[in-house]
C-alpha cells in the first residue's frame, strides 16, 4: 500500500510540475497582436482591457434587439419587440496566478420585450432564439480545465449544453430558434431543455481523439427550472425560477453523447456529427397526461459542408440536421429536420452572410389519434421557412433583416376563440452590438 501511495504521489507531482510549466508559458507576455478589441464599441478602455486580458481577465457585454411584425396569419396581426443584454466574465486562473489552474466563467442575461410565439402565433418553436420570459437571470457559472496537452477539456457548473451538443455552424446564422436549438428537445424536454436562457448543473467532457475525430459527453440534471413538466399558465416555466439561481437535483438525469468528424470533401471543409441523449425522468403521455412514462431518448445527425468556392472570398455552404425521438407516447415532436444554404461574403463583403433555411417538426401520432378521438383538430406537421441577411455594418454592430413563413402552425391548432390559426408571414429586424 505504501508503495502505491508513493507511486501515485510521484505521478501527481509530475503532472503538477508539467501543469506549472504550461501555466507559466501561458502567463508569459503575449505578442503585440495577441489581444484586439476592434470588434467592441468601447475598444480597449484606454489600455485597461488589454492589461486585464493579458492577466487572464476578460469581460464582454452584448446587446441584442429585435422588431417583429406579423401582418398576415396567426390569431391576429401584431407588432412585437424583444431584446436581451448578456454580460460574460471569464478569468483564466492559470494566466492570472501562474498555477496549474483552469478558467472560471459567469454570465447573466437581462431579457425584455413581449414574447409572441405562444400567442398570437401558436407555433411549436419560437420565432427568435432570444425570445423568452422577461427576467434578469443568472445564465451560466462554471469551471473548466484542459489536460493531456489540451486534448481533454472538462467543464463543470451550471451549463447551457446547446453550446456543445446538437449544434450546426451553418444553422447558427438564422434567427428562428429551431436552427439554434432543435424542435425535438425544445418541445420534449423539461423547460425546453438546457438551452439559452436556461442552464442546468452539469459535467461536460470533450476529448480530441485525432485531428479528425472529437468525442463529447455530458451528464446533467434534466430540469433546469425544477418545476413540473406541464404548466398551462406558464408554458416555458421560466418564471418559476426568474433569477436563474436554483440548482435543481431531483427529476432525473440527462445524458448526452456525440461524435464529431472533421474532414475535407473535394478539398472543402466539412463537419459531421452523430449523437443522442437519454433522460431518466418521467414524461406525461401524449394521449393521457395523468399517465407518466419513465425515461426518454433521442438520436440526431448533423452535417455542415462547404459546397463551392466562388470568386474572391465567396463560398456556398450547406447544412442539414435531423432529429428523431422514437417514443411517440411521451414526445410531442417525434422527428424534425432543419436544412439550409448560405452564401458567405456576398457582394465580396467578407463578414456578411445571405441564408435560406427550411425546417419542419412532426407531432406525435399518439397525440394526433387522441385529438381525433376527442373530436378536436389533430396536429400534424409544422413547416418554417427563413430568408435572412447578416450585414456587418461595423466590427461591433451586426444588422440582420429577416423574413419567415410559418405553414400549419403547431401542425394545425385552434386559437382561444376556437378558430384555426392561419399560416403566418413574419418580418423581423435584428441588431447585435458588442461592447
């Protein structure tokens, strides 16, 4: 036993010494171009921001604002405003202390405006990725560290798992929320899942097997808010924990596993992902909410691929993401697909993007049969289209006009007056400013 303790101690000392050397290397003075704040409206604060960054301390404030008009469709015409301001602070403890430590991060979000996707639009998924209940809330708080020459990356804390799982780089250019967080987890998990503006206690591990292969896994609490699954008075449940400070453990465990393959096809970059998640919690039956089913699971595949290199900096890229939730008796959406094409650098503007996207989500056949038996309108498939243009007006200001179409909202549904919700045309203008 004593020999084992000595051996383990020696190994730990060797790892500690190696980490010290790496931390000292990280803490050395960076070159003159290591930190640039041209993409921030407030610049480097007269050199203060640069000095802080050289010591591992970085702060960013981002303000997003959106105006939306729905002249056609839904239960009634409407005009809406939504916005949020996100503050993020990260401290690289290794650079700051010259010790073998990782990075801590904390962020918060101030959400304002008037959410409109539930009413008057009655859609499965939000029109905007920043649409949420109005609150000033804690977003994420975490500690992360890398090992094995940065091949292993571990993060623990209150995390937004959409940053790591089910994501598509191409889909992120669109405003419709289903492109940033798919309709399947958004409608099937507790509180729409651990995605902005919600986070959940979790451990996330990322390991780079090779230049081409990366594997990610996470274990988390499956209920970011800690409230019940169904809440007709507050469908998103976010007002049950308006400050975002509740660390809930009790409903069940949510586990993600994803493999990523980075390659070149025909000399053009591509990333392909295959993964799934499982949840040990209990979920209401789609035909009888008083019945609960133990466990839930979903599989997904994502592809991002550059398709063509055009004149100058212009490229055409495409993406597709498919999600499938087999247990139809406990999932409102059983399958969904998002796809799109992107023209990067239109008009030779290097940071602009023109995008055309399409998606659909199919309601559970169990839910559909139950609605037919009840003599109500049966939900089937909702389709959404989006045409968008990202205009990088300055390095710190993005302006994005947007046009969306919603066909068969919620797969066919009645509004509170008993009338079928009509197809919708939605016009939006988004701005994002980085301070």
